[in-house]
C-alpha cells in the first residue's frame, strides 16, 4: 500500500522532491490546498474508495496518509 500511495502522490506532484513515508506534505513537498484535493482524488481513483476531506484534515506526512487509508479501506 505504501508504494501505491507514494506513486499516486508522485503522479500528482510530478516536479517535487523525492517522496518518502517521512515526507511532510506542506514543508517538504510544498502541497497547497489544491494539491491536497488532487491527491485525495487520485487516491480515491487508485483505491476505488470515497474519501472525506474532513477525515484527512489532520494529515501531515505521507505516512499519516497511509495510516489513515488503512483505517478507511
């Protein structure tokens, strides 16, 4: 699952630094609110699920996102 999440984020943020589980979304990857919506949409497509934006409000790192997805799936 981790590699699928990283790959999905990488496809949205194609010109950002290398993405790891420890990457912070805002500080390291420079994710803004539009990027976050695009990432959530791409993850919905990747995992065939519906994600509530509110559920992902407290996400700070890529690993946080993976752990939250594990709860949802």
